[in-house]
C-alpha cells in the first residue's frame, strides 16, 4: 500500500472489556484525544461518533486502522471496523508492536501509548499483517483448540484419580493396562474402594468382565481383583470421602470424553468438506489434519512464496535460532514461535510416522539421525521439518502422499 494516500491512522489498543483508540493524521500526530469505549454495541456507536467528529463519513475510506491480535477480543472489533468502509483494517502480531515499544524509554506502557505505537507501526509499514482465516477455517480452529483443551482437562482429572488410588487402593493400577479402559471402568462403576470391591461375588465380577471385554477377561481376572482388594494396603481413614472423590472425578472424565467424541464427529465432517489430502500422510488423522489446516489458515500466502515451505516451518516454530547465553551459547535451538497448536500437531504426526514406524521415509530420517548419535529431540526435529515440507507440498498440489516420491 502507498502510505502517501492515507490521510488518517486509527490506532486501537484491544482489551477484554474496553478498547482504547486514537486518531492521527498522516504524520502520526493525534488530531484528537484518545478515547476509551466499551466492547459492546453501544461502545461501537461511541467509536463511530468519535471518528465522525473529526472525519466525515465520506472520508472514512481515507483511514487506515490497526489493532493487535489479542486473544479473541479483536474479532468482534475487526468485524465492526470492516463495516465502516475504512481504507484498510490491519491486524498486527503483538510481537511486532512490542518491538517498537522496546525502542522507547524503559519500555513504558499505557493504553494511549500502545495506540500511538500501533499508528507508528502502520506508518512505517514495517510489519506483516496477521492471517485472517475464512469462516470455515476459523470455525475449525475453534473446534480443534477446544478439543485440545478438553483432552488436557481429561488428562489432569485422570492424574487426580490415580492419586486417589495411590492412597486407597494402590494395587488396582496393576490389574489393568489402562484403569480408564472399558473393563476397568465397568468394575469401578460397582465399587471403588478395596473393601467394597472384595465384597462383590466372583461370579458377578466374572459376568461383568466377560460382557465388557467380549470374553477377553473372565474368572481368573475376577479372582485376581478380589485378591488384590482383600490384600490392599490402602488407607481406611476417610475412605468414604476418597471414594466419593474418585466417583465424581470419573464422572467428569466420562462427560469430557463424550464431549471430545462429539467434537471429533464435527471436526471430521468439516474436514471432509475441505477435501484435504493430508490424511494420506501416515500419522495424520482427521483431528491432526484439521488442526494443521486451521492453524495455517490462508495457505495462499505461503503458496505464492518461493520459500513458502520455510515460512511454514517458521509458523510452526520449529525453525532454528541461535542461543546467545548460558551453556547453549552459539548453538541452534528451536525458536518455538508461531502457533503452539500447529507445532504440537506436527510433533504428534512426526512421532507417529517415524518413531512408531508408520512411514518408511520419515522413519528412515529418524533412524539415520539416531545412528549418527543425535539426541531423540534433535532426530525428531528433523522429521518435523520434513513433515512440514510434505504438508506444504500436499496443500499446494492437492495430491495424495507418496513416500520417497514427489508429493
């Protein structure tokens, strides 16, 4: 954009409940005092009136507005600004504004100063606007991020359940490979503490186990459970409180797992509508593919670049950067910038494809680095980098994945 055609800049500091704004001329000088307005319908009307005090409606196309991508608070404001027919509405990465703030004395910070810093960033044009995904990708991003949050919550609850069993029934964890599996959960629905479990007849336990495990477990496992319950060294003090705690935690886990299942169905349906070929890569299922696609956002911004794949590597935060201090000084480490959700998804996919041996090419890269004496994390990082390049190739070509061949 030719900044000479811009007559006004609108710098906006985004907040959860309130936003701060200041209107400046083409030289970056304020033409009005800054304004704080609430993030609601009335607040957006106040913003419009503020602008109309200094710029008539016909001149709104002469205004270039800028705001930071702070959490999700900027989304509503962005949509409202687009309705005003401004010349441009730019969403900035907070790190870009921060770099300008660090140039000031002691890194001073107020809402008004932040507004002026945003204007400064817009005027100098030394920025890269944040990606604004379309509605489908934004919805998919919301769903995949929520799913990850629920999975993390489930994991946390499971650790608490294990802690309870460590106290009241430590032997139980050795009875099943997964104490949260169907067979174990069926037993826990009957009893949680060892005393109650030991009172259940062997016949009943056998019947429950055979039904849930489809015959995999039977009387031998039932006898083993009763023996472990009878010989348990778990505490008895306050056992009723511990048992109730475990029951509540297990109910929460069940509820969260049901919600994750609903999300999986919705995510899979939305992914199919995108006709992606990423799931042809071993190690990438529907959820990981949806996460990768939605976190990348508008892929066209990478497809048109000669170094698009490397830019995608940087977006995932797996690009190297030099460490300038400590014992790692002078060594390259992973930058871990960009999208942590994308980085996590790529790591999971790379691990499945290489360490678990699901893909011959990616597994070969991993094994080669391990044979060279590389640390596990270093070897996996090479696979992650290659995985990003494969993802880039498939998104650009629309073809299915072929190991050792051109994707």
